[in-house]
């Protein structure tokens, strides 16, 4: 089955800097890659997703890139703000399967 | 509109007792998922329902865990003879249908503590 690895496990950046979180997946059939943000004590919330027919997607300060050949995808947050501090999870799934596998999470801390 | 809801929000039980967790998906969502999140850990897939059927039960950790869904809506996750290692947050999510990477929306979770 699918195996998703996420790095780093913790990331600390200064406000205004960029943050990059990387994930790799094992099943080449995976074609949907969402990213979730989970603030302390709250539920995971989708922040951005990408499907395998595109290589990059942007939404304001957040972007995700996908390299299907290398089987990795990354989350990029620019101009970080303290409210970006949270745990971020990547995931991968295969269409018509819905067996979504999550990475272990990255705890991002943005220092003011 | 209303999101995914779960009950109870918190549950404390004694080792060996059975517990039942409930999930109300977003109205009209046919796919429903259960995950477990241990303290400070990632999300562990447990089971997935498409309508009332569960095509994938591979994530259930043991035969003490079972889940059902009736009427294509509410789902219950039952843990029999609870153990301390069952302590975790149990998250439910739903998506509109089984399609090309459907977005899953999460409920607030049930925090289970087994003493």
C-alpha cells in the first residue's frame, strides 16, 4: 500500500521568511495530494490540494509543487506569519480508492 | 451549512469497557472515513464507508474495533474491551462521493481516554 513520508518533523522560521515542507510517496498510482493544517486542539483543515495532472498550484501565500517522476510534493509558505504556526499534514490517495495516507506531520513555528 | 459533527467530544472510560463513538457527516456526503490520532502523532486511517458498505476495513487495529453506517448517513465506531493504548482522538471525515480525489472534511473529533 501507499507510504507517505514527511520532512522535517519540526520547522522554526522567523516571521516573514519562507517555509518548505516536503513529502514523498511510494505508490505511483497516487494522484491526489492534499495538505491539511491542524492548529492546537482543533480539527485538520484542508489548505490546498493538487492533482496529478498539474505540477504546481498557488493560493495567495501558499503553493504546492508535485514531481510525479520523483514521487514527491512540497508545500511552500511565503511571508510567514505567527498565525501560520500549526502542524501541517500531507496526504496521498488514489482516485476511486479513497484510502488516504497521511504523513506524520510537521510542526511549524513562526517566531514574531 | 453544517459541517461534520462527532459525539461525544470527550470520553473517559475504564479499561475493559466498551465505547461507542458517533459521526454525523455533512448532509449528502456519501463517503465517510474514520481516523485515529494519538497524542502528537499523525493521522492513522481506520475504515472507510461508501454509502453503507465498508470496502476497506484494513486499517482497523484489531477485532475489538468495528464500525457501521446505516441509512448512508450516521456512523458509529465501537471499541470493545478498551485498552489504554486505545486512548487517542478519533476523527471522522466525509466527502461528497468517491471520485477523483474528493476533499475530505473533518469533524472535531472524540478524545478518548482509557484509564
